[in-house]
């Protein structure tokens, strides 16, 4: 087993936890919670500054805030700007759902409920509403889901940061090639039998969208109706559900070093919303979804009626690639290779998100 030096951020319904592992075999050290009593919907580790991370904290009374640490979590500061719609729009931000960063760390993107995209050029000191997406002609097709009307899965093409991807639940996936000034729906080939007209370009319900950093034209998508892959920036989609126990689920994570390798956690149905047959199985593909293998070693295979949400499955990008998942009942599992799993923590609050970075 190789040496690892990873830091995990675990967002829960009662605050943010940190787990660190200096070397494989030494175990994980867990501390927190930070932001006690807040729901942590998403965390973002700066790609250029491992000690810098952001946490989205939502509270029913105190509202939504983004916090930043520059010392690995020892101290946190709220960003100076509040994410809000301009006066007179008649809408209020209910919750912040997703963050993405651009090169250099000063530019940030945020997705919120009700579904909208915001951008900051000054590390969160002020935010601008990206109005073009909200004014798109298909906007009337967007409808709230059980979790609200949310914008999530913000992805940035590392070759060209003007190329952005977002998902709206339920409204579909969209791509911009000009930094957000214009948008095109990218849902062709995705089954949508719940729509009045399944051929409509929008109105779909993507649960998670992931761009592969080494092959940025490659996208993976877990939709309400199955798993899909695109090799042309979302212009078309190929369904890759065959070999999975269901077409429903939330979470997708990729191996940054291998474009054909990713992991998913299928769930039973939109009605049941827990893993199939009460067995926590992480399915891995090494060939772009043509075949799938269940990875169960170390995971409970009886009476495990848990859910893994869209941002609660992640990878660390080390070699071999480590994989981490958190469950709706507070279990945190880690795998050094995506094959074998061990329990890091068993009694946390419900886990909403997990992100990994170097320590």
C-alpha cells in the first residue's frame, strides 16, 4: 500500500469535519465540527493552494455564507460578499449549493437555489449574477425537484476557462463557450420520459455532471434516468447504464489520471432513494462505462439502506487514485485504490459532501 498524504473535508447537516491521513496504515485523524449547526452543502479545495479551502454553509435562520480557510482549517473567515439577486428581481437566494474555482484562485463561481449562477472576480468580496443563463428561452421548462430548484455540478474546462458547464435540477445541463454570455442546452440523447415531450431540449433532471480534467471533451452524467457519457462536450450522449443494478443515483467520481475510469453508486429508485437491495456497492468502470464492476470489499452488504448524495463521492487524484464516500446515515468510507474500503467514521451527522486534497 502506497504512502498517502490526504486531507478530507466532510460536510454534514450539523457542520464541517476534517479528516487527515499522513501515511497509509496510520489511520485517519478526525476533528471538527467547524461551522457548528450549519448545513455544509459543498466544499472546494483550491487547486493551487492546498491549505486553502472554501465551505458553503447554509442555515434556516442565519442564511447562506461562504467561508474560507488559508491554514488547512485551523481558522475560517466568511467571504466579504453576500450572494444575492439585484434589487427588484423579486427573488431571494434560499441556499448556496455548489462552488467552482478558476485559475489563480481569485475567481469563483457559485450555484444557488432558486437555480442561478453567480461569479466573483475578487475571491468572494462581491458577486455578479450571470443573467444570460436565467434569461435563456427554455427557462420556463425548469421545475423544482424534491430538493428544490438548484444549480449544481459547475464544471470548468481547464484548457479554456470560458467554457463552462452547469446542471439544473430540474432544468437540464448547459454549456457556455464564452464565459457565461450565452448558453446552449446539452441534453440530446438523454432519456426523459417524465417530460410531456421527451424530445424537448431542456427540462431534464441531471443529478450530477463531471468533466474529466485530462480529457475535457469527456463528460460523465448521472441523470434521473441513467448513466451517460459524452465525448463531444455534451453535444450528444451515450447511455452507459447497462451493467448497473438501476438507472437511478446521484454520485459520480472520476480518476483524474484515467479518462475511462470512474465510480458511481446506483440507488434503487426515485421513490426509495437508497442503495439497491440494501447493499452498499460502488461500481467502477475502466472502459468508459462499457462494463461495470461492483467494489464491495469492506462495505456493508446487508441492511445498508443508505443514500450517497451527488457531492458525497470524490477522489484524491493520487497514484493510485483514492476514493471516498459519505452516507446519509453518517458513515465515511475511504479506499486507497477504489477497490478496498475501510470505515473512517461511523456516527457523523448525515453527510452531504466530501472533498479531498493534499495535506
